[in-house]
């Protein structure tokens, strides 16, 4: 019986990382597994977008650049590629603040670079074989995952982060409420929750802490 080799085509993977040895190592690992094909390599997220438009990969394994504003822009551009590839982030940062924000941007997996090759391959396959995007893969230390759960200490939700940014721009509670269409009392409640999570007692302390953690940037503060 003849086997149709096109019935299960290999998963096409694009790699983007500025550490050449790490990137080449991933390429060798993926080549050793069946059903995976590296269709391109590049050194940064901007070049990855151009290459994704040319190569049409199923999955992009990429290291995004901090500050977060640049990472957000790169991921938004990647989503605009047609057809949009699934994105697997592979980072050095074991920070639940980054984890939450990247997953909310549609990343299919967030892995730290200490994960095993089996975890990496599993994340790539899961990104493709979960067509409705109902699941994400997180490869990071258990304590970090626990901290990233909703409502956990030190981790801000997307709404809380948005309010911190607006507060850092000098907006009053009333103006924040108007700009994001919430009741002023709800904004106050979000701020109170934010202070508790961050272990601070004022807007100024919250902003300084968010800047130190890399959760917000000076550009976000000055952009109005």
C-alpha cells in the first residue's frame, strides 16, 4: 500500500533568537524529531515578521525583546501575518508579570530557556494541534506558575495593569474611569487591589515598582 506523504505534512517552524548557539541547538533538536521542519532562522523579532511572511510557518519559536512595548508591537505584527502562525515564546525571564501579559496577547506557549527539549517539542505540537486555541503551554518553575494565577500576590491582571499605566500618566480616578468606561468606584477598587498585590500604598510607589519590574515603560507613561 502506498502511503500518502502529504496526509500529515511536517509542522513548519521558524526560529528567532539572537543567541546563535541556542538557536542552532533548537534547530538540531527539532531536526531529530519526526514531523517537524525548520523553514527559517533569524536573529530578532523584527526579522522574524518578514521571514514569517515569506516562509508561512505554522509555528514561530521566538525570543521577544524587552521593553514590553516592543514585544507587544512585534506580537501584534506577527498576528497580522497571513495566515498568522502560532507563537511560542522562549525567554530568560521567570517573571509572572511577563507571563500574564504575553498570554493575553495570544501567545500559545511561554517557555523559559531551561525547559527540556521534550517540553519544547510538546509546546510546538500543542500549538498546532489545538486549533481553537483553548489551551496554552507554560514551561517555567512551579512557584512562578502559582504566582501567575488570577488574584495571586504580586501579579496584576490586564485591567489592573491598564489602570496603573493611566494612573502613571497623571489621570484622576474619574478620568481613568471615563477613558476605559468603568465606574469610578470600580477604578478605586482595582487600584486598592493593585496596591495590595504590589505591596505598596500609593500611586507613586505602584508606578515605581512597575517600572523596576519592567511591567511598564517610560514611553507608556509619557504617551498620552
